[in-house]
C-alpha cells in the first residue's frame, strides 16, 4: 500500500515536472485562464450593475456562488482533469498498457496527468469567495469555517463522479468527446446563476439527475444564511452536498469498474 | 485572390469534365469545391451533430430564463431600451446567429505545426481564399442543420416571432455577412500566430473569453455601463453578433442601423489589410521542421 502510494506520487511529480519544462507556455496558460474566467465574471458583473440583482441574489451573493463553483472546479481539474481526454487513450489502445501493470488503472490515469494550471481557478475562486463573503456580509462562525472544506469535498466528488461516469461511457461507445463537451463543460454554465431562474423541471433535474445544484446553490444558503426560495427547498438540503457527492462518486466508480471488466481493446 | 488558378493544366480521362469546368470558371469552381468538401466533412459526425443542437438549445434556455426572470423581478428593467419580449428575441436570435457562425481554429495551426502549410503554399490557390471557402462550406452546414432546426424549436416552444418587414431580413443578410467576415478574419489572424508561437491554445482561450463578453452574444451593447460602452462598441467582436441580431429584431433601425453597418464595413476593410500584411510576414517567417 505504501509502496503504491510512492509510485503514484512519483508519477504526479513527473507529470508536473514535464509541464514545468515549458515555463513560458505554462505561465501563459495561467494568464489565459485568468482572462477567460474574468470574462465569465464580467458577464455577471455587467448584468448586475445594470439590474441590481438576479433572482434576489446581490453581487456579493452571486460572487460567493461563483467562488464555490470555480474553486471546487479547480480541485476537480487537478485531480480528474485527465479523464476528459480518456477517449484518446481508448482509441489509441493506450489503456491496454495500464491494465497489464499491477496498479489501479484509474489511479494511473489520474496520476499521469496532474493539471496544475488550475491554480488559476484557485486564484479566481478564492478572490470571489472572499469578495462574496465581504460583499454579502457573511458572518464566519466556526461551524461555517468547518463546513466549507466539507462542502468543497462534496462538490469535488460530484464533479469528479460526473467526469468519471462520462469517461466510463467510452468503454461502450469508444468516443465521448461531445458528451464531455455538454455534460462536463456546458452544463456548468447553468449554475453560474441561482437555479431559481429556471423552470421547475430544470430545477428538479439539477437536483436529482445531474445534481449540479449541490455544488454551489444549495450549500451557499448555509453560508449566506439565506432562507430557501425554490420549490424543493427544505432547510436540510443545504447540508446534503457531501452525501450527494459520496453517493454519486460511488455510483460512478461502480460504472467504471463494470466498464473495465467488460472492456475489449479497440486494437490497433 | 484568383490569380493562380488558371495555372492548372487540363487533365485527360475521367476528370476532364471537372477540369473543363475549372477552365471555364477558374477561380470560382475551385473555391466552391473547398466549400463542398467542408460541408461533406461535417456530415460525417452524426452524434456530434445532435449534441451540438442540444448544446445550442441549452444556452438559449439558460439566457431566456435569465432575462425572463430579470424582467419579471428587477425594478431597473422598466427603464431600459428593450421590452421583455424584445429581450427574449434578442437572446434567441443572438444565440442562433452565434451557432451559425461557429468556427474552430480553421485548421491553420495544425497545418503550421505539421508542416503541411508548405504544401498549401505551393498549390495554385490563394491560401486565405481557400481557408475562407472551406469555412463558408462549414458555415452553410451550420445554417441548415443547426441554426434552422434550433430556430424551429424556438418558434414552437418560446414566444419568439419572426419580424414581418422584409427590410429586417435584408439588413440581417448584410450585417450577418459583414459580421461573419470580421469574425473569420479575427480567427485567421489568431491562427497565423502559430507561425510565431508554438503553443497557441492559450490565445484561443483568451479570444474565446473576450468573444463571450464582448460580442453581444449574451449581453447587448446597450447594457454596458456608460463609462465603458464607447470602448466596447469599438471592439470588432461587437460587430459580429450584436449588430446582426439588433438590426434583425428591429432594435437598431434606420440611420442607427446604417451607422453600425458602415462601421462593420470599416472593420472588414481594416482587418482585410491586417490579414494581408500578417500573411506576408508569416510567409517570410516560415520554417518547416523536418519533413
């Protein structure tokens, strides 16, 4: 067990060093990510300066909502970033090579491409969280401080579970690029805004089927001390993010295991 | 743009008819073939297609929901230049126009990196023209297979209606074409960066971010704060989606619409000159790494 951990660590260090070989392009990617996310924030800021609030959420509260999403997305990208391109490993037959090693194939994939450029996410995410909690006047108690990392873990497990399930689809279909595009990336645009702006059917969808609302919408009610505003709201739901995360990830991992067990190489 | 095509010699046999056509309309037929090829290439990906349509509908859903909510709840919504219905139409048509224009990196970067660009340079056509023709083919595909079905779905499921006045359609065609050319040329310029910089993904990311914020695809020019609006209006991206959408739904009319369209035309000329100069510099710069 300890030996295995050492191997994974060595793989992680190797992948970071490989990226740092190109310092200039690494730095540039960091700047580009900042610009990209600032533009995303810009859209929300312009709308809020014009209209004051979105569905009763002020600028500070929207910033907090955004911060929870981007920060957890940063951790998710570091840990599970390589899953988005899993398709190419299946197509090229590279996955076969991982199977013959006496290590977990999933861990090998995750450790071999450690995406550290997502420190840009942490930068934007923590700024948004800080500004958000000042702007919305969050009173930090020890309960809130303790719950924040728990919520983050839940949010990362939700996003990691979604990425893992989408990657597992490859075992059946070989290709999944367009699925990655819509389920992993586009869907997240929905939770830039409080989900109460959507039709109740979509709110239900984002709560039960693709539970993105647990990444930021529901838990932020706890931090911002907001009373519930949507149909499904029960005060208890703001504490469910970790549970939803664990359940979703367990389900995704089961699907992945099933996929691995019935995997037949595409050949080359 | 067409000067090289006549250098092509007629070939005997089965291809003779094609070459006869090329002889008769040297430039046009060749570029038409590029466009057709790109159209066919798109047809090959069926699943991608359905996901692309779903993606477009998702974004329309998000932004129509957003504006409906804002217009129903915000006090500030009363004194702006859009009505609730106008804003929903804006969100729908801006997204449809955006989908009709979707372009990838034009394939230029891959060609530079693999060295295939050298082959393109010795071939008897203008590289800019060939890339544009190829892009028009892909864009026509997007119009018929993505934009139109999405429009049909929106007509059924949202309160959006098409304008009655034929003038709006004429203005749309004009503004869309100019906006499309601006967008293509900005993309072309970004793609040419590959001649100088190996890793261009970061530039793409930045361009995408800027486009999201400053094209009018999500926020119309009118909503930017007074302080920055004049600057934002100058960014060529604003001409890409805002102008065609606003003239089509009748938000910009008469002299105002004409002014914006003239402004677009100015950008087309300016960017055309930039493209020509950059392409000339890029040709001199080109080093092919191995073969």
